[in-house]
C-alpha cells in the first residue's frame, strides 16, 4: 500500500526484455536501502525489487502490467516517480493507493494559472472508472484532488512543489499517464453495477 506522496524522481538506466517481460534497472538514491522482494511504486505501478546493486536496482513488469500501464513506453534516460510502500503507524499524507493501475489516461490540456497549473486528463469511461469533485485520483503515483470531474475527463490543480518534485513538469499535451482511481469509489461503482 502507498500514499501517493512521491519520494523521489529516478532515472531508467537499462531495459531488458525476456519473453514478454521487461526488466527495468533504476538509478536511485534509495537503492542502497532496498531489499529484494520489496514493493516500490514506479509512476504509480507497484513492482517488486528483484536485485540491488550499489545505486541501482531492478524490477520486472510482466505482460499484464505492460498491457494496462504506460511502463512499456519507457526508454533509457526517462524519469520515473518513486514511492516505497508506506509504513504502518505513520501519517497517511496522501490517500490510500494500492499501486494497481486501473487504466491509462492522456493529458489534453495544461493551463498556467500564475502560481499553479491546471492539468486536464481524458480517459476511456467504458471501463467504469469514475471521479468526483474533491475526490482522490492517483496520476503516475501522485495523490491528487480532482477539481473538475466529467464523465470521461477530469482536472487537477498542481502547486509549485508538486510540479517541481514529480513528473508533472515533463508532461505535455498528449502525454500518456497511469491512473489509479479512488479505491472507495471503485467499490461503490461496482456495487451500483451489481444493483442494475
């Protein structure tokens, strides 16, 4: 389980394919603290550490993960948002994030609001995911509050700290992102489908 508070920006140093899997080697200052079998969220995708070497570590994404996320489009040199699993007994600063991406979305608008930015994302509503005004959404692992909710799109307001310390400063119109919708909203949506 994660909180959606990004711990560090790290870089992809190597990508190896093995069958339909991809092994990503990540250079990060937290690498020496990691252990094999630990969970780390990469752009919001929970992956298991398979090896650690000095200031790099490796994780594997299987076909299922690659099919449902944007990880397959990563290249060597790309920057990823990192968050280690939360510790029980500490503050939950973001919201409950599972690290299980529901679907990808696309950045369709970026508006500079003179001190903050409004980013708007579209997504395929046929997968029955929903947002609500002032509800939570996770974009590439970053816990955010929805400020404008529509059936197939939503907006978030980004403060300068978040802009500087996450991948948001690299987003452009057309950027594909990983979306994890609020876990409570997903259960409510599922219950409503069952009642129909």
